[in-house]
């Protein structure tokens, strides 16, 4: 349950080593979140992050095993987390792959299939508890697929649409879905790549997520100016769009 001031008390970060996911958990702990569960393929990789979150003031921080592509385990995984930690106020779906060697199957399995599967299970459990928010890390890349990373963009377009539909289907249950569309964020995912205009940081994205939660937003752009930029780019004719240096 949110506390008396409307702040979330418990957060599940799926993608427990994600720079954006951990930055958001830190920002929330700064606003009185007390329980953080970092779910990662290798929970041992979360040790330092667990220590940092405790040092920041969280009372209970634990790392648990989770693999996005092991969809057969997702129902039991979600049930176990709720059984062990009680109510989960916020689930942050922060895992994802960008794809060094573009592999449409891996991109679709992690970014779309894995995320859709676990969000579906989260929606089921949060509906049962009668409250909760699911936050999906989507991407501006899903707003309009561009030739340089259309496989990643397509996987994000799919999961973005899934999250919007899921949110609408949950209206009246007490469960909300918030879609976050960052542009280029300087994290380990983009290490070695040249930053593009409107590049941002994990802490700045975390700040936009916290603000979005406070106002009950269903969509958050990070930085916010990308909402305007993308609404223009979305309507650029294809022959021109494919010539843009993106
Ligand atoms: N960075 C950007 O420019 C940017 C822009 C827009 C959207 N996003 C999205 O924001 C989210 C977070 O990205 P980030 O920048 O924080 O990147 P990051 O630090 O590289 O985090 C990505 C996370 O995904 C996890 N992951 C990958 N495959 C997984 C699997 N099969 N099962 C479970 N976890 C898996 C990784 O875990 P391991 O430690 O096990 O590898 C890692 O924790 C992603 O969805 C990304 O697509 C990022």
C-alpha cells in the first residue's frame, strides 16, 4: 500500500542491474520507499546495488533470480515475490536488450515476449491486491522505427502497445500502467555509442519517472521535449524520413 502521503512503499525492479532501474529505485528510496526487490538473471551481480540502497535508507532490500526469456517461470516467480514480500506497490519493467548484432529473435523474446509475459502476471496479482502500478521502460525508438535500429524499435513498439492496452484493460481495478519513453540514455546499454541530441542520464530518467508517478501519468517522455520532437518526426513522409541521419 502507498503510505499516508501517497508514496510507494515497495518496489520490484525487473532488470535489477539496469542503470535506469536502479537509479529509479534510489530516487524512490529518497522519497520513503522502504522495500526494494532487485530481480536479475544473476542476483549476485546486485550485491553492491543492494548495499547502496540500504545505505540510502531502504529497510529491506533483496536480490532474487529472474530471467525474462524463461516465460514458463513467470507466474510462479510473481506469486513467490508477493508471498515473500507482501504487497508490491510498484513494478518497474526495466530489463531489455539493444542488440550488438541485430538479432530480431532475441530482441523480440526479451523486449516483447518476456516483458508481456511478466506484465501479464503482475497485472493478475496486482488486480487481486486491488492496487499497484506497472512501469514499463519503452523507448522513443518504438514511436517510429528508423532504419538504424528498427529491430529494437519494433520490439519496443510492440511492448509499448501491449502496455497501453493492458493499462486500459485494467481501468477500474486500482492498477495503473505507466509507459516511459526515454531517448538516448547514457548507461551501460549505450556505452561506446555516440550520444545523440537530447541525450540524458539514468538519474534524469528516474526523476521523470518519479514526477510521472506523482501526477498519475500514463505516458512519460525523457527528456519531456521528446514528446514534441517525436510528434513531428512521426509525421515526416517516409521518403524523407529514411534520408534523415538517424
Ligand atoms: N539506455 C538507453 O538509451 C535507453 C533508451 C530507451 C529505453 N531504454 C530501455 O530502458 C531499459 C533499461 O535500460 P538501461 O539503459 O538501464 O540498460 P542496462 O543498464 O544495460 O540494463 C538492461 C538490463 O536488462 C537486463 N536483461 C537483459 N536480458 C535479460 C533477461 N533475459 N532477463 C532478465 N534481465 C535481462 C540486464 O541484466 P544482466 O545484468 O543480466 O545483463 C540489465 O539489468 C531497457 O528496457 C532499455 O531498452 C534504454
